[in-house]
C-alpha cells in the first residue's frame, strides 16, 4: 500500500506546473517516478512470492524479517520525500522574494 502511495505521489508531482517550467525539476521528478514504479513492482513481486511460499500474505513481522530490504526502501522513500519537501519550501521562499539577480540565480540552480 505504501509503494502504491509513493507511485501516486510521484505521478502527482509529474503533473505539477513547475515541471513544465523547470526542465531540471522535471528530470528529477521523472527519475523519482521511475524509482517509485520500480519499487512498487519489486514489492508486488515480494508479496506474490511470500503468498505462494506461505499460502498467505503472512504477518508484517514475517514480511520484514524475510525481506529486510523493504524497511530500507521505505526509509529511503521517506528521506527522499523529506528532501523534496525541504527543496520545495526553498523554491517557494525564493519565489516570494523580489526578483533580483541573486534570487533568480538561486531559483534556476
């Protein structure tokens, strides 16, 4: 369910008008979207395998002990989301400032 949410977030980001204005932002969001779709696919394969191996999806504890990389993927996703939010707030802060040379330079980094 979490990877489905990540895919939804990444596709929402792709529809953000900032993607049309900033090619570098579009490139970053496209890479993020691709990574989230791969993670979702990988997680679905794990769930399918676990279902076949145990006859059921099993408990969360079983799942995380069999696939410790899942916790790492979730942590990486959370860190990426925090990074995105931090950078987005910086962009918003610079957009609110007067459009002078240094501010414009920072906006286009």
